[in-house]
C-alpha cells in the first residue's frame, strides 16, 4: 500500500487530516495516518478515539504516552515506540522517567512468565469484589 | 510445583520472605513468592529488582503499578493484573485512572497492528538523534 | 544459517523443492524454503501441511491467504505478511478486501485486551454445547 | 470492575446500549459491553468501529468473524473466541470452515517462528511496489 | 467442538490414534488429539511432525520437552505447559532442571523487552557469516 | 538513548562492566549492556541474574542458551536471537542441535494455537499433584 498525500486524498480523508493538523498544530500529518488512509473508515475511528483518550483526562498526557510506549515495547512495535516516546518527551517525560518505565516493562514481562509457569492461585486479598 | 510455606523454607528463602514482610508491612507473603521459592535464586533476584524499581523514583509508585498492569493486560496474565491493580489502588490510583489506562492499552494494541500491517517508514521527526 | 540452493541440496531436499515447483508452477522455490532446508524434516512436514491445507477446501484459497496474513500482522512477521499478501492478491483478493481485513485484525487486537482487562464472564448464549 | 446494567447506566451509556440492541435485534447487550461501560468513551468508540467494520463491506460478514476468531486464537482470548465463533456460525460459517480456519491459524503461527528463526530475506517478487 | 472418541472416529482418524497408542504404549490418546480430530488433516500432520521431531535426534528428548514447555510458558498455554512438563519429567527432567528452565525463560522475556526498548545495534561478533 | 562507553560511565556502571569483562574474559561489553546502562539499576539486576542463572547449574550452559534462543524466536527478538545463538555455539551447540531446537519451537507455537482453539480439558494424568 502507498501513503496517501493530502492532494490525492478524498474529501473524507482530507477532513480527518485537517482535524489532526488543527489539533496538533502541525503542517502535515505523520506517515502513520497517510498509510492508514487506505482504509478511510479506520482512519476516522482511530483518530477520533486517540483524540479523545490521549488528551486531558484522569491521567497526565505524558503518562498516557508512557503507557502507550510500554505496550509498544512489549509488542516490539518500533514505529509506535519511537513516535510515542517522542510525544511523551514533548509532553514532559524526562529520560529518567522513560528509563524507569522501561525497567518496569521488563520486570512485568519477566514476572508474567513466572506466573504462567507456576500458576499461583489468586490470593484472597486480590479478588475483585463484585457488588 | 507446590508453594513453600515459611516453616518449610530454607534459610535463604526465609531471608527473602522476611525482607518482603518488613518492606510491605504484611504478615505473610503472597502466593507468587511461595511458588517462586521453588527457584530460590530467582526469588532473590526478582524481589531485589522489584524492591528497587517499584518504590519511590522518577515516576509515582501508583503510575508504575498502572504500567505493570498495562503489560499484564497486553500479555493476558490474570494473576499479574489483579495483584498489580490492587497495588495501584492502594497507592492512590482511582477507578477513573484505571479505566483510562485500560483504554490507552487497548488503543495501543490496535495501532501496533495497523503499523505491522502498513509498515509506515519512521518520520524524520521521530528519528532518535544519537550523539 | 545459509540458504540451500538446489544444486547443493540432498536428494531428500530436492524432492521437496521439485514438488513445490511443480505444484506452484515456478522455476525456483522462495527463500523461506531454502533456509528451512537446513532442517529437512521440518521442510517436508511444513510443505506437506501447507500443500494440503492452503489449497481448495472449505474456504476460498484467497480467504485462507488473508487469514494467514491476519496472523502474520498480529505477530509482526514481516516476511510472512508480504509473502501471503502477495499470494492473497494472486488468488483474487482486492485492495479493498485487504484493507478491510487489516481493520478487523486491528479491532480484534483491541477488543482482546479490553476482555483481558475487564474479564467479562462468558454469556450463556456463547457457551459451547458439548454433546 | 462491575458490569453496568441498563437501569444503572448514564444516558450516554444507554444510548450505546439502545443502538446495539437495535442493530443486533436483541433484548440485552452482552457482558463485554456491560463491563466496557465503565469507560463510556471507549464503549462508544469500540461500538461505532465494530458496527461499521463488521457489517456488509468488501468481505463476507461470516469471513470477518472468522478473521476476528483467528486473531483471538492467536492471542488466546477465550471470551473473544467463543463470542466471535458464535457470530461466525450465525452468519453462515460451517464447522468445516471453522476447522479449516483453525488449521490455517496454527500453520501460520508455526511458519511465523520459522521465519523469525531463519530470517530469510524477502524475495524480490514479494517486494511491495510503491508508486 | 466435541472430542471424537475412537468408536465414533473415521478410519483415517483411527489410523492416527492407533499409531499414537502404539508409539507411546498407551491405551487411549489424550484430549488434545480427540479434539484435533475435528480436522483430520491437521491431526495427521501434527502427529507425523511431533513423532519425527520429538523422538531421538540431536537433542535429548527430555531437553526437547523442556524447550516445548519454555514456549508454552512464554505463550501462556496451560494445557501445553502441563502436558509437556509431564513428558519432560517422564523422560528424565528433574525439578531442579525445570525450575532452572523457568528462570531462563523469565529472564529471556525480560531481556527481550529491554532490547525492544533500547534497540542496540547487533555487535559485529554476532553477525551471522553467510558463505 | 545513546550507548554509554566505559570512559563516560559512572563508577556504578563501570563496576558492572568490569565484572562482565572479567566473567566473560572479553575486552569490552556488548552493545546490550552499553544501552542498558542508561538505567544503572536494571543494568546491575539483569547482570547479576544472568551471571547466576546462565552459568553452571542443573542444565548444561549450551542448553540454557538454546532455551534463551527459543524464547527470542517465539518473541521475534532479533538481537537476542543472534547473540544467544552465538553463545550457544560457543558453549558447544552444533548446527544440528540448533536446527532441531528451531523445529521444536515452531511445532510448539503451532500446537499452542490448536489448544487455544479447541480448549481440550487437561487430562487427569497431567494434573499436577499438589501435596
């Protein structure tokens, strides 16, 4: 699939591009969006979801970018890692915070497999109380 | 493998159990540690790493528990999810923060696969500048 | 490991290469097979399985290539993605079908993690009736 | 987290529940939606995306449910597997089609790792031609 | 899908069951095979592959069961873990060997993510020399 | 993040580098360690764990490197694969052993998904007897 540039895009795609550029105050959208535009329905849904969930909310935007990066590291998605790490930094994450997040991700991936291997029963204190 | 209770544990294992109990101000260690004690070397290393990385540092401890939970959700590790979500709450995470984290994890897993599928080249602005 | 070309191959490996070339009406086998030939037992088993399962059956061959590609995208296997997407196209899949499949894969990876996070109990209507 | 029933739901959540019930001609929504309602923003986005992508389009709806199930099997998401396999059947997939899909998923997961291990270079015929 | 018992099985399936029973000197096949028999082609291919690869070869059979278990732990496949751990023990693996294997798997899953996060370039000494 | 060379390293990092160089009888540490040094706490913990677990124990060191490589192949971690395969060879693994291990890893990844799909109940003979 080829990336779709603004001048070649349908009206539907251009509307999303315009909204991304306005929201992020940038002159052009990143390659991710230009490729995703091959499926305009997903382009719209992904952008609408990210716009709402990654902005101000209950967690600091920099923290949300760090969580996004943590998933990308676990899944080995390189484009995702560098793009969201860049955004984490732009929103205030320091090198110290990023390095500590990486350590937590690494330890979690280790203990996840220790749990897979030994299958400890869930302790009573961890049982979720349903109403 | 069977869990190893304190009274059956070797001196090496007891020392780790004692340290966990002192650090967490609890009367007994969780099942995870009792099963991991079947490999005393890993018991020691995992505890030493978690003790140093999950305590006070550059990220808020509640945030680190949320990141840990984000990895557990991505990997579908149920014991890990409930134990670290419980700890996230104990350290101050609210339901609103947890639900927002879950949304971010879900979106990241979606966009990771869109990147796998379309393989957009990394934008110049995301390239990590090496000295 | 190095790829094994026809002229350097053992009789056992050549027999598989010949069968692939005849079945696919090609002059040479792809790199995947030349590397897999380092383990001639697997070369034989993988080819025999793919030959039987990917040909005519209960699903259209183009659909089976799309399912194969869906797994490759989930696992981030690049060689697998491009080779099976090429075969999907050769067997009749259009760009529209491929883009829609990619959207489904992305959504499935998202909802999989929402399920991991919230662990909804299986609805009665979904329980598989065993005889 | 607890499931949110219709009578306890906010107006925003009820609107989504009503739309799901109307679109699927059912009296109540499944557990997945009742738990996801803890994060109403994701509830809305996920439903809007699935409604648009899983209905009529370029691939047969039964095929899209099979692709969804293929991802769930790869990721070991049990709720996802049984719910989408049920929907695949409701939309016309037979046992023979499901079993063949499972075989393709298994083979793809095997060959993905053979590629990870041998790292064959992408054959020239598979290179995606960019305009 | 339901398991297929010997008395309900087709001739093709019975032939595989008979071969498994003879090779393993058991009176009945395990549940894995009874369910896989819903797709007789895969039943045959999987059995033929396992029979050839898991028996005597270049690695000790107990070691091959440990490697199989290591993958099952990484992927969180519970049936696979317990069945191959049982076979590892039957072929001579001790608790000490199993616990050490589990430790190696956990450490590998941790360092894999550290590599995903920091992306160190491959050292010259690790480059595979192709002829 | 940039790699940290010995002459730029803190005393804490240098101590780990010195220990690696002494233990492995090498003049310089690999890139993995130079990048990991950005988080000196993890550098120390990862090295201490690997030093203890990958050396002489209950499994042959070459076998442990093969298990490490098996996980790297499953997770598609390229740096991990080539570095541990190199070490497996240095510790005595032959090409035949490596190819057989790769075959086992591929088969395990296939049967893991067949289990995910058919969900066979665990046979009584595989149930772990807890004291």
